[in-house]
C-alpha cells in the first residue's frame, strides 16, 4: 500500500517577541507534523527591553542586550523575512508587508509588540518627541542624545511617563548624562499617579532613589511639545529633547485587519491567547489584550504568556488540547535604578540594594544567552 503523504501546514510567525524566540530555540518544534514556517520581522535582531536601561547607563553593550533572530531562524530551519507588516486579512489568511507582498498561512501567531501611546499630546508636533517604541529607533535617538549632550554645557532632557518603564529610563538617563556633565539634568513628567498598581512601600523606595539621583519631578500631565517647549497643565519647560514612555497602544497595522480588536487596536484574545474572532490566529505580548481578564501590558506577562501561547500554538497544529494562561496573583518585579542598584517587588513585600541589581542581571542574561 502506498504511504499517505502528510499535508504541509503553513505556520506564519509575525514579529520576534518572547513567544517566537522560545519557539525558535526549541529547534525541532513539531516532529509529528510537517510545517512550512516563516517568521516576518521588521528587524533581524530582538532588543530586550528589560536590559535597555542598563545599556543606556553604560553597563551593557548593544550586543549584550540583543538576540540574533535571523540566525535563530536559520538554525531552526525557519524562513526569515525582514519587513514590517502593514495588514492582516484573516478572512483570506494573508499577511501583507511594506513591500506589497502577501504571505498566506494556515495558522498565524502575532508577537509584534505595540506602539507608544502618544495621545497625551494636544498638538500635532509629536514627530519631535522620541517614542520609546519601536526600540530599534529609540536606540538611534538615544545615541544622538548622547552626542548632543557632549557638545552642550547644560543639556535638558524630559521623560514623560508614570510607569516602571519611565522610572527606569529616567534614572538610567540621569546616570548617563551626569557622567558627561554634572550640569546636565533629566526631568520626569509623570502626572499625579506615579507607579499606579504598585504597593506604597515600593513607591516610597522608588521616590527615595529619584531623590538620590537628583531627578526633578513634575507631577502634572504633559500636553504637548513644540519648538523646544514642553507644555504641562500650568507650565512650559525648555527642553533639548523629550522621550515618551507613556504606555502602549495597538500597532499601526491593526487599523488594517479584520481580526477583532479592543482598547485602541489590541488584538482581542481569550485565555488560550487565541483570537476571539479567528481561532487559527494566536497573539501574545503587547499586541494582544485578554477579553476575559483585566491584565496589564508588562514584560512578566509577555514572558509567561508567551510560553503558554507557544505551547498552545503547537497543540493547535497537532489537534491536541490547549491550556489557559492564568496570571499569578503575585509576580516578582525588579526595577533598575541606573547605577547597578535595583528595587524588587513581590506582592506587598519589597527589597532593594546592589544585590537586587545583580539578581536582575543574572535573570536577564539567562534569557539573552539561552540556547
């Protein structure tokens, strides 16, 4: 009897976040089925946001905080396409890229990240504000900031945001600029609610570190930036540059998709990290929002949810049962303070010290260097 040929399924991976890195590192992902796998990413390297402040402060080189996605794809037998995606047509099962090419799929996984939320600005000149995302563009801007600061007698930089990312950025930036010239100053424009969602003891520890670094805080909402002037509710501040770390909103491409989206362009997913409108599409990380649970966009969920999404993706392809991603009620959060010092949070408990920074470095390097 002739052997029955197994059909080849097309698995398309859009983006190069934690979930897809985990899949690539597995090498032999689905030995029981035949797959034609393609990964599309705007960049050939993944920049790990958890180590970005350490790079800004001079503790790491760029190579220390990047993962070579193109090389991982080659090792895993996965086709790599370097293009930003512009649209997803779930009905026809196709993904479009900036070079007007269409890529078909049987199963799609979205791990593209999101864009910086710039809705705080009341004027149209947001192009002069440096957004923290995409990270590849931010890296270029930060290098230019350092170049400009070396040529300035008093460089003024503002960072807008009230979350943990903004806090890490402002302390890293202050350390870096003060090393160039002690006259340079970084200002945090954070509104009234700094580190909302963290316990008061952790917030107090962070405030003391901001004070230790001599960082000025403006507890008003930024409203716009034009001609070197950063506007707040009651003031206008002269700034050489402004960085926005103001949370995330759906990527631009989500405006051109028939996948169900919620909350300003995030892909709506269930507990399986599966699209609620198209079951052959999965999404995880900042590109997605759970419809069944109020869950913050954070690195913790990107890592843990990404592992579940990767498992579910392979289970779906094999026709096997999938598992829910159930976030833990307490998670360890490690916040770097610029100068090899960090604060740790675990529920209501918090600690701080240089040993916390070295613990964070160990965890981060383990992810970057995993095989």
